[in-house]
């Protein structure tokens, strides 16, 4: 079975690379970008089917929804793997669409679709693929809606729904309670309007408030969930991060960080050619990335979930670097990222 699986993944890898070679990833038409996304999503689904979640991955967690999702992935791993496919595609398309709608780059490009697919494949594969994909979908949905708020007009429903998605994340992993604190403060710092500040704060705390209210109606203490999440966020992670940060994944993450720093340097030199709304979006993404990296490095409860969350803002910023380098270098960088993602996938299956 492993031989046939490796053949399938290798076939998908070369098909995806062939799609990339049709045109440079920066100059992808929607058809090429969508084909690359579907091939990578199929690889993630097949890998999740052949490497089901292990019962011992999660031992204890104060997040109330995590055990339920993990139990579902253990007992119904085929169904969980099938659910990964639409989540994977929707997360990549929602996030990439937002970068196009607000004209985040000096020139129009769909490179964010293929980049999102590669990052999701590399960072969500493994024994916790189902939970990690749900977290990735929620953050991609949130960031896509938030980027829409930096366009010509700010719609309150976009901001509120984006913060609702962020507020749901601590119910799945307690370390993400820090994100509920950081995200509204960051939005307040970037936007500085009373109306948007109130919407972002209410949207972020509403899911936890609703769950606490339901628990209180069932006889528990109203503040028990919030206190448990806070205490769990400040205690060491429930699982060893060493099993997640393998050498290929470490190489992948280091490449992302270096490419992100290069993108930021290019943006600083070209920022005056962009509109004020786009500059606010770039400031938000860069500050969010920096804060998430600090949380992943310093937070005691940092786990694989926080590492996934920290890498996702990079998706929206890497196309700027690939637009500025020569076409052969752009293809080479994407080829290295793609190779690392498939190596990570195969090693997770064989582990």
C-alpha cells in the first residue's frame, strides 16, 4: 500500500510542478492555479486516509471542542479525510480571493492560491491533520474577511464574522486564546475607530461567552471555561512539539520566514505606490505575523496548532517577492517549497 501511495503522491507532485512550469506561478491563470490547488488538496486527503489520527495524540486539553473533534477523527478517519478536501480548497480560495479583491500587490496575480495550497499541505499534514485543517480554515476565513475590511468600504458584517471565527478557535485549542487577545488589539491599533473596535471585541469574545452561558445553564460555573483556557494557555503543551517539527518541516518554515522578510523589505521600498487601504492591510499582516511568531516561540502552551496559525499570514505576502524576482528564481523557490511539502507528507505517512 505504501508503494502505491508513494507512487500517487509522486505523480501528484510532478503534475503540480508541470502546472507550475506551464507559466511562472506569478502569472498563473485561474485554471492553472485551481488545478494545482486540487492536486495538492487530493494529496492531503489521501495522506489523511492512509495516516489516521492516533488515539494518544491528545491526552488532555481544556479546550472543550478538541476532544470531540479528535474522537471523530479517530473513529471516522475516512470521513474526516473526505472533509479535509473541501476545507482545504475553501481555505485557500477564500484567502487568495481577498488578496485579489483589494489589489494587495502592484500587479494582479493569483499566485496566492498555489502558495496557500503548498503551505496548507506542509503545515497541516500528520496525525492531527483534521484538527489542524479546521483551525487553518477558520483563520484563512477570518483573514480573508478582514482583508476585505481594508478595501474601499468597511462592512461591519465582514469584520464581525471574521472575529467570530477567531473567537471559535480557543474552543478547539487553548493556546489560541492568545490570538483572541492579540487580534482585536492589533485591529484597534491599525484602524483606530471606536465602531470597529467594539465590533472586533464583541465578535472575538462572543463564542466563548455563548459556550460559557450554555455550560452555566447546564449547571457549571459561568467563568469555569474561561479560567480553564487561561490556565491551560500558561502551562506547557499537552504534546511534544518535537514530533511535529521534523527536519523537512523546519526547513520549510525557515524558508517561509526568510521569504517573508524579503517580501517585507520589498514592500517597504515600494509601499508608496500602493493605496492607503492596502498599506493598512500590509501593516496588519506584518504585525500579525511578527506577534504570532513571538507567541509560537514564547508561549508555554505553544503546539503544532500555533505553528500552523503563525505561518498562514505569510501566504498573502509571498506573491510580492515572487513578482519582483526573475521568473526562473520564482519557479525555483516554489519548486523547493513544493518539494518540502511532499517530503513532509510522505514522512508523516511512513512515521
